[in-house]
C-alpha cells in the first residue's frame, strides 16, 4: 500500500496542494488526472523518489516493492532483452549477478560458499528459478519472440523497445506498479493485452495517461490533481468524475475484479456526502472544459 501523509507542495510561490492524505490500496487501478501545471508530474515524482514534498511523507508499506515504467528507451541499449526485463526486479537481479560472480571465481573459498548459500536462499524465496521463464512469457505475450531474447536492446526497433520496457515494469508482479503513459508506442493488440493483464492484477496500480479509453477500461478509482488539492473518486474517468454516476459505480464494476474493487466502494461510503458535494460543485465548474486530461 502507498500512503500519502499531510503532503504539501508549492512552486514559484503558487500552492500546488496542501495537507494531502491518501491511501492507494491493493486491488485498485488509480488513474492520475489533472490539468497541465496542476502538479501531477511533481506528485508522481514523489513516488519515484525523484522529488520530495516540502512537508509530509509518501511511504510504501514495509517489505513491499514498487516498479515503474522507464521512459528512457536507450538506457538499456548495452543489455540483452532478457536481462533488461529481469532488471525490473532490482534485488532479484542483484542476487543473480552476485551468485554468478561468486561461482565464476577461480579461488572459490569457504567464505564464498557461505555467501553463496545465503544468496541461494534469498534467490529461492523470490522464486528466482522461474524468473527467466516468467520474463520470457511476458515478452512473448507482447509479441517479442524468443529468438530475440538474447539480442541487445540496441538492435531492436523502437516499437519493440517500448514493449520490453513494459515487460520490465510488470515483471515479478510488484506490490505497487507505476505506469506513465503506458500506451504510448504500443500497437492495439499490445494495449488490449495490457488492459486484460491489469484487469486481473491484484496489487496496486497507478496510471498517468492521456488515453481516455484506456483510463475508462482499466481504472477503478480516479486521483484528481487540481484546484490546489488532490482527491480520490470511485470509478473510471467518465464515471468517477461525474456526480450523476458516482453512486452506481459499485454495481457496474466488471466481475473480473469485483471482489477487490468492492472494498474500495465500502471504504468510500463514510466520505460519500463530502465527495458528492465536492463533485457536484466541480462538475458545474468544469463541464465546459472537461475534454482535456492534462
């Protein structure tokens, strides 16, 4: 679970948001929306540790892992496709590399043996023996054939690089998954596959996207960064930001994730009146300018 506690941020003497308190819980896919300049990118930067709030904290639950979709398509050009995906789980890849380095030593010592045993135990706990087959399955699901899994990323066309980086983000089923514009550069088949993959995902997903159809398909909650504050609303883009549809969202949720999503609805009832009043006020004020996603 990702928790935002009393977060405040200003930029050039302009208040972006103040005293934000939110919890992003497993079983939900959150769409992050807001007008350009509202502080959406800054807010997302807190999760990736690229920036820090001026006040408050953004924390991940103990022993949980976060993964994000990399935007630099050239960062792994000197790596094979397989190794690029495996690096999506940083600790697992570190353990694999340390093990390989130890076993390659010509003067393998007793101390090395003890260290190797410790690494093997940690490797097994992370289901490391299935890591390459799991990575290969992700790649093949995205139409990256096995014949290129050992090729260098530099040799791949741009259309395949974006798929490999997506597989990297998804690899190992992280506890919190951050996807920044995940449909950019993907073909329709890959987008459809990702929509289905996210529909069955049991952990926490946060998506920043200008693709309205994608947000409507995958999101169970919307996180609106706007008007000097950040608020959560139940539903996808079209229904979550429309007060007329808010109360119907629990009944309309797809069965594939209904069990997980129903918890979000139950947890939201205690603030339903406040949210509905806020939504109604915002809806009237934004009805003529809602076509943008920011």
